[in-house]
C-alpha cells in the first residue's frame, strides 16, 4: 500500500429522520495520497469551547502534544489499516485497555449543570436512561447522579468524576471523554440539537457518549466498516457489529437510531464483567 492521506472533513451531512444535521467537522478519515503536514492538520481541526481539539467526531484532545501524537499515530508506520481478529472495541493507551478500575466503575459519579435551564430535568432523565442501558448489561458498572453538585457542575468540581454541561455549537450533538482523560477534560458536552435529532433519541445519543466514558471506541474504525477509519489503538471485544451503538450510521452502519445491540452488551461484560 502507498502512504495514506489524512484529511479533516469540513462537515458530514447526517440525515436523522426528517432532520438534517451538519456535524463532525474534525472526523479523521483516510484516503490514499500524500499526508498533510501537522501544521495543516492542526489548523483545520475544530477547537471546542473549552479549548480542546475535537477529533473522530466527538473525542476531545486536551493539548497540542496529544494532538501531535494523534497525528503521528494516523500517518506513521503504525497506521497500517491491517484487519484485526475478533462489535465493541476498547481504547488502548500504552498497550493497556483504557478502562476504570473495578471499584471506580461502580462509582461513576456525575452532575448535570443547572445551565441547561428549562431542559435540566430532560437532561437528567436522558442521562439516567443512557446510563441505564450500560448498567442493565453489566452489574459491574454504575453511574451515580449527584444532584447536590449541579449548581457547580464543571470539570473543576472534585466532588464528582465528571460533569454534564450544555454547549452551543453547530459542530456536534454531544461529545465525551475516555477513562484516561485528565480531570480537566472529563465532561460530557451536549448541544441543544440533542432534542431535535430525529430517530437518534436523547437516551441513545447519551448512551453512545457514555460508551466513550467507559473506554469504548467508535466501531467504524474497524476495517470491516470500509470508511471513517481512525486508528489502530484498540482491542476487539466482540466480532464486528455494523449496528453497534458505537457505530455512526453515516459510516456504513446498519442502524439508523443508535440502539444498543446484544454484541454491545456482550462487549461491556467482556471488559468489566457481568
């Protein structure tokens, strides 16, 4: 194979029921050709409201150094695109699964910012429902809502593991973080478009983002997808699942509503236990 070209999409038009959303401006995909320089890549990568770079659609990168590592992983020798055996996949950091300890997984505390205003109760309900999908699949995972922290719900609040906060952006519906993310990056940011996303219900959108907080990668980075490749820093937990809740429908996914599948449930049990 020749070298691959890394490019940043200015937009992907996503049809969700009767609604069309323009989103995912920093989704990295590959095509054959010459790779852009790091400076070119950096200049076209979306910068979020909290000054983090957003890559792969909804994954934050907190520093220039981490963005450079992301770029190097994409265009370097490790970026082979080789098929891996064995649809849920877990992120890998320094050769280790990116997951919470057994004790922490049972106490994933969070708050929901009062800045959601009139939508606050709806966001609380969406979080409970989205979290409940993972909790129902594994008794070893437990998200704990701490309403007493809602008035000061941000990444500086040390009384919760992560915060859920509103954001005003046309770049994504929601985005999250991985277990390895530093505290300053542990938030789930949610755009108001979550309430008008057609067949993508708020519960399923939240469940997708909470999948990232548990360590799960986008299923479409697997070679079987044939598009939207991100990188090889992951380990398979189940066979490929085109209908996975972690698979963007617009990346050759077979589901149009981000529903959780039996393989998703099997994947979280494989990583955290039943």
